[in-house]
C-alpha cells in the first residue's frame, strides 16, 4: 500500500480581490503528524477548509487525492464520511448540552423506533472519553469543562466518526503548558494507532517536538516541506521559510532605564463574583516608567482576574486594597475612571472583549476615547479617519483601508488594532494580557518591537503571559502568582524557567 494518505495538488483559492492560495501542493504520509506553519494570513486555515469541505468542490482549482483516489468533497459531511475530520480553533461544542450529546450531535445513537438510546450513547461516550484520557461523566454539561478538556471532547467526537485523517487548527492556542503537553501526548498515541494528523500551530517548540514533517506556507504558496528524520525541522529553518528572512533574535534588544513609579497596588484582594473564595489574595506590586513588569502564573492563578479588577473593577466583587498612580491614591471603580487615571487593559480574548469584529478599523481604534473626537455630541469623522490612518502607519497594520472590517484581518493585525485603540487613550500604564496568543512569530516580533517603543517613550507596561520564554525575553522584573497570591518577585537577570516555575507552584505559602 502506498505510504501517502493525502495529496493536495496545485490548490488555488480566490476570494473577491484576494488570492488566498496559489498552486499549493502538499503530501502527507500515512500515520504521521504533519505540521503546517506560516504567518497569519498565509493561507493555512483556508487550505484545511478546502480539504475538509468547508470550501466545497467547484469553489477552488486543483485536486485532492485521498488513498490514491480523487475526492470531490461537497461539504463537511462528505469529507467526514471518508474519515477526514477538522477541529477548528474556535471549538464547535454546544455549551449547555452534555458531553455525550455533543459527541454524537448529528450522529445520534438510536434504538428501536428511532428514539435516541441514551444508555448506549452514554456508554459509548465513556469509552471514547477514556480513549483520549478524559474521565468525566458523559452527562456533564460541556460548559462545566475547561478549554483543555473541551479539546479532548472534540477529539473524542472525531474518533466517533471513525477518523483516519485528523486536522487540528491551533489546538493548544488557549491551553496552559500542562494541558498542551497532554494533548500532544494524545496525538502521539493516536499516531501509534495509525491515525494521521495535520497540525496547524504557531508554537514552533511544539512543532519541532512532535511533527514528523512540516510544510511551510508563505503568502498563499508552498515554500518547502521539512523532514524530522532528516534533521531539517528546526525553529530557525521554519521561521526563515515563514517570514522570508532570519530573525536574529526572537526578542528585539532593549536598554532598560526605569524611571519614577507609575502604578502601585497594596494589599489587593478580590472575591470570585459568584463563589465565596478569594481569586486575588493580598497582592502588592509596582511598575515604573520605561519598565516592563511580567506576571507569571499557571492557569487559574488569578492573573487575568487581577488585571481586570484593576481596570475599572470589571471582574470580581468585594475588591479591597489601595491603588496608586504616580504616587497619588486613586479610585478606579469604572472603566471610564480607569481610563481617566491613565490605565489601559488589552484583554487576552481580543475577539470577544477587545474588538467589534463586524465593524471597521476606524471605529475600533477610536472606540475607547471617542470623546476626544467629539464636539457637542457629534464625532468628527474626518479626524476619526486621520487617527485611524496614523495608527495604521505607526503600528504597520496590514489592511488596504481603515474602512476594512476588523474580523477579516489576520490575528496579528487584529492585535495591533486593539493596541491602537488603547494607545489612543494615551495611557500611563498599559496592561497586556497574553498579547501574542494565537499569532505567528513574525507578528510577535512586531508586537515586541511596539512594546519596546512604548517603554522607550516612558510608558509603563505590565505583561501577563503563559509563555515563560516570552516573559524572560521581554521583562525587567517578573512577579509570580499562585492561587491568587504573589509568591515572588525576580529581576530578569536572575530569573530562569525553573525558578519561576518553582515560585508559580508555591500555592500554600506566602512570600513577602
């Protein structure tokens, strides 16, 4: 039998005014993990949508060959009937249905008379869950599961469809290190069982650790396919293919010269909005002008809760403690008050909380400080366009016009729009919560360069990140958070992944 399970030959896909894919070819061997890498907008997801039938036969040029036979997928059901299943980055689960209901949605287990056989459904769901290492009751509503467990439910759902070729689009983008490692181990086990996987990921350390082969795509064209067995799969080689040049360093150089204190909190405590427990417990920290201060912590440590409670008390209840801006105690009880005191917050979930995806770049950039463009209640549209155009140039936002809809931009460019929005408020301190999540290495470098420029101008930056190398590469000092408590503060010159992780897991002690 031929070792090649899939060939995509000279795939070309166009949208009005845009060529998303141009003569892309790809060959995947049976029983391997094949990674696809490229910058945001390179065409990776579009290629997989062609393969999975989201873009049906007739909407593109080229040929799909599966097991040596040409395929004409008219839709997702068609591709799934041939064992090709895609798991999108935005999980397609119904939150208020049970795990079993989600696994067999559209593929229900029926008994005599056509009625659903719930005993059979739950029993089969339990077997599928066990096969992916998830031991939850099948009747548990999906909304009660964390993102990592929801990913496993999606894979169990794929297994229920007798998957032979599993496509995963950024499966670890929203996962912590532990959940990511669990998922990668599962992909290895599936490979051992003969299931072929195609993995789209921006996390190059994961790609080099797990992929048997890696295809690099740039600007809608295939650059090259690298083989792990031949020693070709390295982060440096992938980056060179993705961006067309070497990145001498993952993090741009910056000379640190902190100035006066800009923000300080003392004894800050926050209760969960619905449960009787502290999510932030007596935290104290400070950040100075021209300084990047990092916050490291495992999932659930309270990093985002701390940031949101500072930003106009947008999270939590019974918030206690003192907040100082430039040495003066202030009260930031609302978002408007926080902005007035020079605090800005770039959320970790740009699509849900950071942007209006159905509106244009112009309106998104001006949204947080519209009053600066208004007189007598009327917004000056010409000034609004000028501000957006200035942001487009300064931030290198890749779009043909500031009138373009934000939802159609790549992830990196969306993140630049979010940054532009908050920089238009002219903040003294900028809180960045996972600012490079889900964007490619080239866009990350641009975001890092923007951060360095801001601190060089005297801004103070608080950087929250799940990626310890990012904190080590960008910060002057790093606070560690565990179970809502500050467990340490380490100058970056003394910080290592090991000593940070040690502090991040000290949830039963308080370090002064």
